C-alpha cells in the first residue's frame, strides 16, 4: 500500500479521541478502519416513472459523481462528474427531468462504464482507498455492473454507508435523505440535487462532520 494510504482506526465511541493531531469520533459499537483519504461517490442512473423498468432494459449508471475527503486536512477536493454511456437501457424524459442528463449530453461527454472504471483507478488510486456513498445503492450498482460486464471493481472492499453512519451517530430511528440530513446538521445543500458530483460533495460534508465529532 502506498504512502498516505495506511489504514486508520476510527473509534466507535461518541467521546472524542486524539489521533494524529486531530480528533475523530464514530459510532457504537464497533471500531472501523479507513484510509486517510476517502473517496465519496454518488451515482445517477437510468430510471423510470413508478420504477416501471421496460422489458429488456436494466438500470444503468449514467453519471459517477466523485470527490475525495482528506481526514487530516478536512479538505474536499478532486470533484468531478464522469458521464457514462448506458449499455442496457435508454435515457427517457422522466430520467432527464430528474437528473438533468440528456441523451445529447451523454453523446457528447459519455464514456463506457469500463473506461470510467479505468479513469477512476488511474486518477484516484481508488483500489487502495476507502470509499463511501450516501446509502447502499452506489456500492450495489457499481458491483452489479462490474459483475454483469465481467470487469474488476475499481474500488476497494472498504465501503462506508454514510446514511447508516449518520443515523447511528445522531441516534435516529429512521433513515433520512441527503438534503434532510444536511438540514439536520444546519448545513446548506451546495449545487444541484441529483447532480452526481454535487451530491457526492454534499455527502462528503456530512461524513466530514461525523468524523470531526
């Protein structure tokens, strides 16, 4: 593992514990390990009104929003949108209205999913880092598409579900969406909701707040 990618122990107690000149806190009852840099992703995917997937089509990733959170400096950087060509479905009007992503945008800027995975590996050294998303969908969809295409997952096995961590950290009984979670923390949403890059950035803000304690 390269320098800067060593695993850190993030303790489960709400009490603050000193670690490497900064304070971390996490949630009972376990200790989890993370790298100092964490990749936060948010996916946008083909979707249909009332979740009615047409026969012969499957959910496809059409945008991978990604950024990097440095635990030591608390900086969020390297934010970008990677647009992905859907290979098993088509972008419809409902999907465009929700995400802002049009077939024309994909035609101009999209790359195939396998190329997107290579880009992430090359630009973020992703297989050595912890990664995170607001919920389980992002992890599950990445794994499903990798399995379907028979390609290697560009990310590591160490995934943080920020939604679950937020719920546990704040002692909540119900899950909460991204915008409501930010409001709960007295934070503003920055950017456009359902922009993968903006959603990833805002999820990173929530994770940073949790880690700060």
